[in-house]
């Protein structure tokens, strides 16, 4: 998309496409979200179609012309996919290379060989957090569940004592740390600095994952004491490989994009001179696109070729990694369209007005909105996208740090109390062989702990910074 078209879209977004009052806009937002929730939960419609229909319904309830609503939706879809689509694709490629090369298994085996007894839950949260950086949540679960079940069985551990830390590590990465789709979309929507958000996200993630993982797992193991289900222990992804990449080089490859983006953020803070050569170089190397692209190219050698992959096998791995993310890209894009429709009908100004009248801190308001949408739709990504669109106007006038904390508040809210309308809930239930009640007492409570402590640490950082 050209800079001219972006300017035109920005100009269009500045003027609401309807003159409806706050009361009508509030009803329109509730009705639009209700349509999305009903279509996803009652009629089991794909989230892409639900978001598309919900956006049109939103415009209709707000009294906006259909042509203008369609224009807003398609513009938002296009700019969102343009902003984060390539990053999601690169993240998927890196994750697939990590899994298929045996690099993920190498990280797991190395850490587990050095851990035992009381340190095992801490080892599991470390494994999940490192592996969870480039992987989608569902892929991370599929990758780690065999390890969780094997460790629990062979070490005679409580399944929850080992499983909860692994799930907590994956979930925290998914909700708070880019390059996961939710945080990326929120960063794009509110105009946050990715490097600063990543750095602050890690500060929030570390204590949050400790509390929700190793600490909470002690209580979860008492509440739900079950053995690892034999039928759910599958083969490891890399069992058919003759060799695997080394531990050090695998970890270095996974952390490479994170390090590059953090370097950019650090240079921006220390140098703070756009004309400085060092800052110019850091801005290029540490941009999300270049950082992830560099990691993917490096991974082809450090992971793929180290595992003995031929050029054809590498090409096949990359191709297979892209097919599963088509749905994710469509959902994220449609969520961006919904966000733009919200902005263009004037909901952003309504949120600003309400926040001033209610005197609710912007960070807490963002968290509450994300919580409400998460509970209704069951999707962390939909909650993040929708909440980011609603609170985006609050970012105007905020400092770089405050805008990044706004993203983290949204991410924390998007993880609140996963229940029966969340696909992740059923994935965890079936893999661990639990009942619905047991899943609520463990997984759902863990997600709530992440959300509550996440916003608590975000608010603490806002006081310090």
C-alpha cells in the first residue's frame, strides 16, 4: 500500500461516517459484538465470516451508509494484513523449522537432562517460554504435550505439576510478546514501538509466568490429581531424524529476532538521534520484518541444514508452514476491518468521552474491554483486535512507554478466564484427559491468574515509568 493511500485512509478515518450520538453508538457496538459472539458460539461460524458480518451489522446499527461501512472494513483489512501479515508468515516459517528440524526437541531434552525433582516445573516453564516465542499457541501445545506427558509418566510427577507451567509459558508468550499475532495487531493499531513493547512485555511476562506456572501448579496438582493418559502420548516430531541441531545454536536462532528488536529499542533510547548512523542501522536491522526475515534465513542453515535437510526438504517445510496460517491471517485481517469500522463510525471518540466522564485509567479501561470481549467470544486474538480498535484513540498524546503498556494491558485482558467457547479450552481438556470441571479448576484459573497479575504488573510499571 502506498504512502498516499495510507494518508487518504487516515484522512477518511478522521471524519466519522455517521453522526449518531453516544447512546446509539454504544448500542451499535454492543449489537455488533453480540452478532459476532452469536455467530461464533451459537452457529459455529468461522471467526473471519463472523467478524465480516459483525462489521457490516455494526455500521448498520450505527446508521452509517452501507457503502461507507464496506469501505472502512476493506481499508482496515488491507492495512492490518499489510502491517502484520508478513510478520505472521515469517513467524510461522521459523516455528516450523524449529519443530521439524528437531531443534525444539533438542532444547527440551537438554534442559530436562539437567533438571529433576523440584526444579522440573521451572524447567518446563523455561522450555515453554523459549519455544513459545516463535510458535503459535496451538502449535506450541501440540509440540510440548508429548514432552509433558512423558516427563509426568517417567518421573512419576503429578500431570498438573508439570503441565500447568508449560501451558503458562505458552499462554504468556501468546498474549504479551510479539511476534505473536495478537500483540502485533495491537502494536499496529495503537501505533506502539515494537521494541519497547517487547522489552516491557518481558518485564511483565517473567513474574506473571512464575506465579501462574510453577507457583500455581502446586495448588492445581492438589485440586486435580490425575495421571498422564496413556493414549495421548504420541511419537516425538524428530524421532525419524538421524541428527539434530545443537542446543546452543538452536536457542540462539530462536532468540535472534528478539535480540535484534531489543537492540533497536535500546539504541533508540540511548542515541535518540534520527540522523545518527548507528541508529539508522539499528532501525533497519531491528525492524520486525528484517529481524524475523534474518532469523528465518539463519534458521535454514542452523536448524534445517544442521538436521540434514536437503534444499527440497527446506522448500517443503517452508511451504507447509504457510498453509495453516491462512485462517489466522483472515481472522486478523477481518479483525482489522472491524477495528477500522469502529473508529470510522466515531466509537473512538465515544470511548474518549466515557473515559473522561468515568475517570477510569486508560490502561484499566483497555484491560476491562479486552476481558469482556474475551469472555464473550472465547478468542484472545479477536479480543485483542477489537479492544485495540476501541481504545486506539486513547494512545494519542501518550508517551512511547505508555502506549506500549496500553498494548500489554490489552494482551493481559485477552487471556482472562478461558472457558467452553475457547478452542484452547477443549484442546487442553482432551490432551490431558480431564473433565470440564477439572479443566476449569486448572486451565481456566491459570489463564485468569495470568490476566489479573499481568494487568497488575502493567499498572505497577506505569507508576514507576
